[in-house]
C-alpha cells in the first residue's frame, strides 16, 4: 500500500511539473516580442478583387506600425475557403488573413466536410468595412423598372443565369435569398472572383449578379451595366442614387458583405489584441477611411469582440437562408 501511495505521489508531482512547464512555455510565448519577421496577409481572391485591394491598402500602414515587412499572398479558390483553411492551419504566428463573410460564418454550415471550422479554428481580429451589394443586369435587360425586371426574370425561369465569386459567398447566398423572395429562378454560375463575374455580365454570359458598389458603379456609369437596386432595406451612403430593395419591391431584404481580419486560433491572445487595436486605428484614420470608401466600404474598424458579435448575427441570418433554400456545397 505504501509503495502504491509513493507511486501515486510521484505521478502527481510529475504531472504538476509538466503542467507548470507547459504554463511557463505558454506565458513565455505570449510575452515574446512580436512580430519578429515578415507578416503575411492571406487573401482568398485574385489580385484586383475587392478583398485583395483592401488587404494591400491596409498592408503598408500595418508594416509601418509593426516595423516589419507585410506581404499579401493570394490563395484563390472555393470562394475564399482555401485561403481561410490555410490561415486556420498556420503555425508560424505571423500569418493572418483578410476574410469575407462566408469564410467566417456559414462555410461549415454549407459544407460539413470543410477542412476548417470558422467558429473554432479562426480568431476574430477586426471587422474592417461593410457594404451592400448592387443587383446589376446588362444594359439591354427587359423591364423599365425593378418590378418589371423581376417579372421578366420570373418568365425566363432557368433560362437566365447569375454569377457569384463562388459557392457559399454572400453573393451566392444573397441571390438564393432573393430567388426565394421574388420567385425568380436563374441558374448559379460560380467564378473565381467579382471581376470575373463582371466580365461574365459584360460578355452576355450572365443576366444578373450582385456586385460590390465600386465595381458595379464603374460599369454602370460607363453605360455597360444597369443597376436594379442595392441589397439593403434603405439607400446606402456609398451609392445614394440607387434604390433600395424595398423600393425595388422586395421588402425585408437587407444584406451586406463585409471584410475582416482573422488569425489562427493558436495566435497568442496578446498578439490578437495588438493586431485588433492596430487594424481598428488604421481603418478609422481619415486617410484610410477615404481610401476604403473609394473602394466601396463603409469603415467599421471594430474590436475582436465586435467582429465576434457580427459573426454570430450573420451566421444566424445566412444559415437560415441556407436551410430554407436547401443550399449545399457543390
């Protein structure tokens, strides 16, 4: 009996020492200077896309603030989920990502086989900016107004197509929500990014799409595309001249895209807090606010907690659309 007690005591001492060592290692890791090398911002969409432009706009002031180089890497595919998965699995403590709604909210709901869980594997850093989308159509689209356009779309049924930057993106979920509310039935055609969607519209391959305001307005002002309305219940300060969905005859429709900074869940909390404060300050500065507005973003620059709350709300909203419309990953 005495020998058993000694063994148990020895085991408990060893476990306590191991726990103390692990705690010390974690504390040392959290207290270590950061960054010590180049910081990488991973973007899941092509160069020239809206997320890419935002990342590059933020990269330079972040580099100055950190005193280390900041580089942007594009890992394109799966509506940004390839990049999100890469960030979630990064272990070098110097890799973060610029994400869109879908990557941080409903990705796992849409595809249970997804290699990462946005709610478990990613840590929110800061909500950078928000924006409605612009429902666009070719200039020769039928109908003198939005109601007549939707009537023509209902008549066309699945002979019409709509484009998005991928399955599970907000452009995709939003269009499916709009289909349910207006009884239209265009076929989904995914593209690598919004610029390619716009090209699909201009080439006549698509009959409608939800595009970011900056991209949409450039083509609308050039007379190459037509605006049906913005995906918000009221008019947006980004494009105040365009009617809302309520004005277009679709009450109760209110959808925004957003971009945000996120990190692997393994990133030490003090580093997350440091990055959250930096991104918030950078985004809210007058210079950055103007630049991001020109790119089509209403600046938020939230705390980590603020982004977490937005993720929770959007997961409920978009998850409800997925369930109602029976949307699944392709």
